């Protein structure tokens, strides 16, 4: 009997050692910029070609109810990397020009995802758009990334990498002179990073600057403001390679972006790491849809509104998670999940204990994504500038200014938010408004 | 040398015999009713659950530019089964009550798909909504189907199978008394047919009556007109099983329909016929969207308009083709293809020579669906009642009445048909209008 117990204990020890020694999964977190819910083939776009993202959807979970808790680039990134609402992490606003260059941005007291992963032996790299402060102490390599290649700001020219009159491309903390189309540069850097770190767990954060709308401020005088992409992506649609048509340009930019993601996926395949790598593609907020700007050609169909708003079009985005060891290929998750949930999911996957002294707002959504549980959130709350919103189950409240009444929508019947039910269902509206006020009150 | 030639000839003969003897593929052609482009998960619907149709999309080709050449049930079915425009096959109108019961409908001179397949040894069965005439000579079993179980008319009560005061369920040419939810009955009949004919090639045509909007004419006085589905499909969404909410009911009907399709797919798997069976799911026209009718809860998002119109919402529908031996799993076809093309595709697949004396309007789209060729059509033309339209490449003309001017839309930039470009691009508009007039003129 004693011998048997001994043998069992030994077996247990072996088991623990084996499990303990198991390499935690790699993570490739691709955050695309201003891509609308309706801009991807696998989310129903009839024209834009995104075969690689569509492939990811076939191999992973496609979320229909994935939320960005705020509807603009900077706070979206801050929330993603901290797992906390912007009002809690101290970065609820969009960084201005100077702030992008030298601002503190996300307070230094905040701990971000790569820093959590370092003790587990992860190699960490960031390749793309930073946009949460570049003061000393704020830079990617100050905050837990071993390496960085990208732009400090939120919105560069795709070829010259100019932002507000300055070339904005950095390696680590140093400006560099590098040529190329930004999507290609960031994909190449991520692939190179994965190759160099194939033997250990790695975390690659790839916040592409595409498909952010071009800005005339980032052009030399007289240079036209158009969507920029290599000729082959125009030609793939049968468009003239030198087309200045904004729709054609946007399609080309999107397919160039998809191609960059495809190259990353194929690199993972070549490295033999597909089974051991979590790949996430999500958009940082909805597409810009201000009609006055002809370059704003994305679509949040079938939702209402867009970037900076808290109608679904601003906050509900595409998100695909491929994780072969946990999630069923080709499945769809229709439960509310949010960008703040990705940090706890990744920490759990990496066997990093969730912090005890930091209040996370995100909740590990793995069981939800696997179809084994409901949403990890009773409520989700949304805020950007004057816009507010909250969702609970099928119900959503939204208002555009604090001095207005909340509107109430039934997202199961009316996902386009066309029929305000606040007068018909005052009890439901009140319950959601009360929950919102309680949530909001903690930050006063 | 002579011996060698002999051996080669013998080998050739063997080869030809083997190829000749190869069993042609089975065909399961599922035609769903009034389902909108935006009503399926794999076409971007955020709420409606269609996991089986989504599975088919992962395993086959999902078409983004599939057209029904007319936007109503009867002529859509006539065009599908003849491979000819309604104006050519003589059935351009929707059958009325009496016509559904005893009308000739599609002229007897027309030869339909199962009749072409019979000489190749196909077992042929039709299970569902007939809707193209039930006079003697017009019935499914008069026109090439070995068997039929379904309704003569276009729109029955899902449980009582009543249409305009008469129970409308037939086996062959005889009315039968059968209990059950129509989607289940039609799926069961198709599965039973496939089982019985597993040893020879078969053609199952499964025109489900779902998800056609319920009609008060098909109810006894005092019985409410609601969407009907088994309780489990309501409960799957967390809705009350006895819900009368039209949105909830529509979602339940759609998921019941998807489940019927899933049972057919699983039967094909169990019979070991997946590799040898072409499965097609397409909708007969866009969703009904008349706002006055609260039961019309489908969506053609992101397109404009709906059933009976020739805006994209009326004529552009979901279509998925799974054909493992010819088409790449998980691919997307963005070239214009139409319901009239399915007949020549199926004939070619079955090695049936295309008819010499019958003018087909459809063109075999296999190479297009395989991603190896452009659309088989320079132009596609659309007409229903007063509505007309035509598409060539990215350009589309549409008008709601013959005494109005055609509008011109650029479907690559503006798939929602919001900006009429006829004044800006008169040459393009004229070219399409001329092509339309020439096409239309042949039927005067």
C-alpha cells in the first residue's frame, strides 16, 4: 500500500512537472485601426477582399458581440493593454500631436500586458502604432516590450511615415530612417521577431496603422491626401494602379492589411507554431463615417454610428480568436465580450496569476469563446467624450451628451438601433441607467 | 511495337470505360424562401444563428454576387429549374391562389432540371414548395421528378399546411394528411429519399417553405398570424417558448430551417456521400421588407430594397455551393453568377450534354466558382412586374417603372445603391440601358 502511494505520488510529481514545464502559448495580438464591423469578408462585406482574416475565422472563433469599451484609438489601446476601463487607467482621451510625441499618456503607474508576461519568460515585441504616450518611461521598451518598431503617433502617412510634419518611425527609443509601406514594415518586423524567438514563448503585439483614414496634416504641401497602397492591391480588384478614388483606395488598403496578416499567419505555419500560438485580430473601434470626409469609406453595417460614438457602430467591432488547443475552429461567439477581457485571457493562458492589487475590469472570456459559458459580464459600459452607453443582455442604453436622456434599444430585435424603446420599457431603461450611474460614480 | 500499341489501346479503353462508368455526383439543391442576404451568420448577421449553413460556407464556396434574375418566388423557381429568364420560359408572374392549385404555371413545353438528369440514371425527388403550377402535366411527378412531397402553393401555415382555406400537402399527385412542422417534414422526406437511393446518383430538390412570412389568409378565423417554430428554437435564444414577438419568431424559424439543412448535411455524412454530392443552398429572392407588415423581419443588409424590387436587396441573395471535387473549401466568389446558371452547372457535372434546341440563358459557372475565371456573363438582366435592372461588371442600372429613367450605381464603391450616377456617367448608363433594351426587345 505504501509502495502504491509512493508510486502515485511519484506519478503526480511527474505530472505536475510535465504540466509545469509545458511551454505556455505564444500570443500574437493584432489590433487593426478604424476597421468597421462590416469591412471584412467574414463579417459580410460583399466587396472588400480579406481572405486571410476569413481564414482565421474558419480556424478560430468569430465574435459578433465584441466591444471596445471606448470608441477612439488611444483609450482603446490603453484599455486593451491594461484590462481596465479608460476612466480607471487614467487615459480616457485621444492623444494630441505633442502628446503623441512626448506625452506621458497612460500613467506610469499602470502595468501593461507584456510586463505581466515577462516573468514567465516571454519575449515581447510591439510592431506598429503606439499612440499611448512616448515620454521617457512611457515608451514601449520602458513598459515591458523587449523591442519596438513603429510610430509613436496614431496616424502616419503609409509611405513617408510623416505625422504632423515629422517623420515618425522608431526602433526602440530611437528614430530610424526606414523605407517601405507601413503595413509591410510592421508585418515584416513581427515575422522577424517570431523567427528569432521561436524557441521560447513570445508575445507579439501588432497594432497596424492601417486602415486609419489619411490625414492632410501628414502630407507635404501640394501632396494629395489619398488612400495609399501598393499597386498590386489596386490591380487585384481591377482598379487602375494609380487610382485616387477613395473607395478603391480603401479596398486596396484593406487587402494590403489582410495580406500583412496573411504573411504573419503563414510565418506561424512555417515555424510549426500554429497549435501553440493564440492569434487575435480585433479592430480598435468602429469605422469613421463622417460623410463630409470623402476618405471615410469604411462601413459599420449593419450597425448605426461610428468612431467616437457609442452606438454599436462605434464600439462593436470585428474580433477573431484562433486558439486551437482551446477553441473550436469555425465557431461563432454571440455573447458580449470586450477588449478589456483579452488581458485576463492571455494571463490565464500563460499561467500568470491575475493581479491581486490591481482592479481589472476585464474577465477571462475563454469559456465564453469556447461556447461553454455566457458572457463574463452582467454589464458592459462604454464612454468616450460626451458619449455614454451600457449593455446588459439584449438591452442597450446610449446617449450622445450627458444632458440628454438615454435611449433604449433591444439589440436582439433591432441591432441597428432604430427604435428607441425608453418610453415603452421604462423599467428596463431605469435599471440600466442606474447601473451606468453606479459604475460612473466610482470615477467621480 | 504492334503489341505495345495494342496494350496502349487496351489501356485507353479501360480508362475511358472507367471514366464513363464513374458515378456522376449527387445533387442536393436547397432553395430557401425569402431569406435576406443579411439573414445568415456567414453573411454577417449578428444575431440569427445558422451554424449549419455557416458550416457549409466553410466547406464550400460562398457567393457574394449571386443573383436571382427576378425578385419573386414563382418566376425565381421557374428560372432556376429551366436555366432560362422568366420572359423566355413563359412564367414571369407570381401564381395566384387558383393557379397554385390547378394552374398550368410553367408552360408544358419547358423542360426542367430533373428531366435532363433522368437519362443518366438519376433518382429525382422534390420535397417542399412547388409553386409553379399544379394542373395535370404541371405537377412535379409530371415534369421529371420520381417523387414529390410538399405543397402546391407558395405559402402554407407551418403546422396546419393550410393555404387559402385548403390543406395543401401532397405526396405525388395526391393530397395527404400528415402532421408536423413543415421544415421538419421536408428535411425528413429528403433524408429518406437519399437513404433509399444511396446506391445510384440522385437529385434532391428541397425548396423549403421557410422562411416565408406568415399570411393571415392561411389561418382559421381568430387564429393569430405569427411566426411558428418548435419551442426549442425559441429557447435556444433565451426567448419564451410561446413568444409572439415577430423578431424572436423569425430568428426561431431561421434556426429551425438551418437545423433542417444541418440534418440533411449529417445524413449525407452518414451515407458517406460527402465527396460525391454537390450541395447548394440559395434563397429564391431577397427578404420582404415592407415596414407596414410587422412580420417582415428579415434583412437584406447591406443592400437596398427587397423582394419584388430590382435593387440589390431584392435580387442578390445568399448562395453557397459545396462540391469537394471541384471547389475549394472556405472560398468566396465575388463574380456575378445567377440562379439560371445552376442548371447548366449541374448538367455538366452529370455529363449531360447541354441542349442544342433549347436556348439556355444560364452559363456553367464552375470555373468562376472555382476562382479560375471571371463571371460567365457580360450582362445580367433583372425584371419583375414593373421593376427592371441590369448589371455589367461593377455597374448596375435599376428603375421601378418603365416610365422612369434608369438610375446608375457603382456597386464596387456603393453597394448600398445610395448615389445615382446616371447624370455623372451618362455614357456608362447609356451602354447599359442599350444592352437592357436589346435584351428586353427579344421578348416583345
